[in-house]
């Protein structure tokens, strides 16, 4: 593909993002090749190679999963920029849930006031305590749907015991449990069967030997898949990567509520400001391709 140019960035969080990390600073790189741009962002805590390892792969034509998807982004973005058009022209971007790493009455009320009908929250180790906290908050907003991500840290016995006290109406408020336990364990099947709740698979989706009821796709690392319920989310990466996720969801015709609003989990910068405030509707960045034309051109690119 010719020469690659990179610009290293750092995103600083406003709070903890998940149970797998306590970091507040996250490094990544924007990549430029010809007319196209892409985002390379890694999560070593979730099994990714490091950023340096990915950049070595990129320089030596080794297309690991993250590098391959970055190249896919660059190609699509570059073609649109050469045609001087936006990749989003004529597409309908699905609405998003609110991603709430911290759950309390204030952040919940702010999400509802912004128009969100679904919220994604983190479930901690075991999970029973977190379910009890959510249950106590449900009467505040009876129409709200909950998506609870355990990052495989849930305990099937503890979860089933807590859910045994829930009414059917309370259970109906849970849209799904995401990665409550490891997928390749008998605990997954037991939890799905005995709880009656929908289960969403994110981690190990590519290795799953059968379709999960809900498939959580992160375009930064995965190609789009078809299924009865597909939810597209960002990789909690740079706004350019966020725009790539939104485009993949839109061009694939995804109808589910997705998770495309994560930029305000980080301290503000010019790219984050370009995406505006969080809301259920994705704000398309101005410009050609995936947008951000002037901001990208102004960066001090370094040849890889």
C-alpha cells in the first residue's frame, strides 16, 4: 500500500472504563496511507498485542486482526476522500445506548434526560451486588432497558440466586447480559437457560462454535457478521475509530440500538469536540471519508 505515516495519540479517561484495567491513559495511533486514514488502538488487558507490536506488524506487512481492520478502514476512507464525498452519504446510523462506567442516580438521570432509552453498565466480580443496585434503580425509569457487561467476571450461582428474587417485569427490563461468564464453559448455557435472559457475546465471538443470541461487534477488530441481533460498539478508541464503527453499522443496515457514543468517556480534545455531546444520535463529523479533514491534515505525521 505504499508508505505509512502515523500520529501517536493519548486518550485520558474521566474515570475507570472496565473491570480489566485501572489505567487512565490509553495510547493509540492514527495511520495515514495515501488519501486514507485509520485508527490503531489496542487493549492488551483483553489479549491484544501492544501498540508497538501492531506498528511493527504494519511496517512489515503482517496483517494481524487489529492491523487488518485498520487497513480496511484506510482503504474505504481513502476511496471516499479521493471522490471528495462522505462515507456516510445516504446511510442511516443506528441509535446508541448510553455507556455508563459509573452508575449512580445522577449519571442515570442525565442519560435519560439526553434521550437514551438503553444504558450499558458494568457488572463487577460475582455480579449479585451489581444486579441488586440496578434493581433498586429500575423504578426511577420503568421504561429504561439495561445492558450489563460483566467482562466474564460473573458467577453463575450468585447471579441466579439474585435473579430468583426478581419479578418477570424486572427481568424484562434487562435487554441482555454481556459476557457474564466465559462462553466456552457450561456456566454460560446454564445461566441462559435458568435465568431466561438474553445473553450477548463480545469476547471470543470469532471463535464461537454457534451463534450467540446477541452478537456484539467491534469493527476495530472484527468484520461485520449477520445474526438475529447484532449490536455494533466502538473500541473505546479515538473519534476516528468511533466514526469507522458508526459507518460499519450504518452500511450493514444494523437496526439494533448500538454503542457508538464513547468519546465523552475521555478528556476533551479537538476531535472529541467535533463529535459534540453524547446523545442517542451519532453526529457525523464534517468532511470527506470519515470526516475530520482539517484536523487530520493539521497533525504532525511521522513516517513509519
